[in-house]
């Protein structure tokens, strides 16, 4: 089946799809994006992703390229054209094409690009055995709540983590607190069983998966604290995991080479992953099961 991308109102063969060299996304990283998982044809947390896209656009004063309701229709069309029922849909909106000038163009025509691809999800072993993370300095700007395409710090961080044999890098602010992963939110479970994740602020991306997990954890009567935690506290955690649209929940069993708890995936992360996918009404695309 040929692959198609959506570019400003047209479905183009993926290999030929392009935007202009003076697109402000290319020139200034002046744009925002969303990544949405499709599991068994269901867009998980679609509402949350569309809402956050609107927020990111508003924060940067970029107009919606199409109405949110139209976007949802286009997303489905693109998935269907690509025959994707299990995969990831990527949406990017930039401030559009204009002669290079730091100031906003007077009459912006935002660029809307979407791609959709099948994915293998995470390997089964990542869920059964857990993954390693390493800590890195958080060298990003102070508006990390905007899902901006300016991802250079995360690119460098993920590459550094990968070169150190880790699945993810946990970024750390100068005060020693963990902010988040390079492309995921960070969670720990304390020695006495409290689920801890950093509160939403300008210093992290408020993950949509994170928000749903907090709602589910409360419904399951887990003890939850939205607060900062240090690297030292993470080393002493009983359990740790990461969350994101593409990972759902993945257990972390080593931080900077030190085992987390017994060094095996813990029960809270597993329950939350199950609850997340059950809430979306789908079976786990890696582990199977579900309803
Ligand atoms: N990344 N923090 C950062 C820095 C992220 O880039 C992401 C998502 C998250 C998790 O957010 P959500 O649960 O809404 O996916 C947290 C996406 C998946 C990516 O860039 O591929």
C-alpha cells in the first residue's frame, strides 16, 4: 500500500511530500506538534491531544490551520489512506511560509502536515524486563509546556542516552530535580508505595498520557503525589516508569546503572498500563489481552 502524507489540504505520496524552504518550521522551529497512537483503529486520548494542540497554538499565537473538528476528519482520512489501524499519527502546525524575518508575518497562513505510519510499538522485552534510563542535565528553554518542534535538546539527550545503552534520558534541572524524559514523563513509586510525578508547570510537557494515568490512579485509589523528586529519591524508588502516547507505560528498572527496587518491573506501572489501555477500550498492542 503506498504511503501518503497530508500537506496543506493535499494527500501526497510520502516520498514527494514537502514544504517550502522558507517555512518557519524549518527556519525557526516556529511550530508545534502532536503524536497520537492508533490502536485497533482507535485514536487514544484524541480529545486530550487536540486540546493540547489548541493550547500550544494559542501560546504561540499561531491560528488553527483548520477547525479542530475538521482536523479529526483529516486524521481519520489519512489513517485510512495509509491502511493504518495500529500505528502513530503525527500532526505538525507551523506559522507558515514567509520571507525570513524573526517577527511574525502580518497575514500568517499556517502549515499543516500530517504523517501516519504503522509501528512495531515497544519490544515485548521492554515490558517484561523493563528498561534503563540515565540522567542528563535539562538544557531546554523555560516553556516546556508548549509542545514545540524545537526539540534539539531532546535529540541530543536521547542520543546521549542511547549511546549509554539506555532507552530514555531523564532530564534534571539545576536544583537536582527530575523534570521528565526526553520524550516521556517520569514517574516513581516511593518505598512506602506512593506514586510520584512532577506537577504540570512551564518546566515539563503536561503529557496527555500522564493526565489520563493520574485520573485512573485516583479512580483506583492509589496514593498519588504530584510533586518534584530528586535523582537521589529516584535511586531509592521501589518502582519507576515512563509514560507517553507512543510508549503508554514502560517500566524502568535501572537509573544510571543502579537497580530500581529489585530491578524488575513493578506492579503499579503494570496496573496503570492495563488500566490505560482498558480505558481506551483496546487490547494491549504488545502484550495482547484486554477486552
Ligand atoms: N513525546 N514529555 C516530553 C518532553 C515529550 O516529548 C512527550 C511526548 C511527553 C509525553 O506526552 P504524551 O503523553 O502527551 O505523549 C512528555 C512524543 C510521544 C514524541 O515526541 O514522540
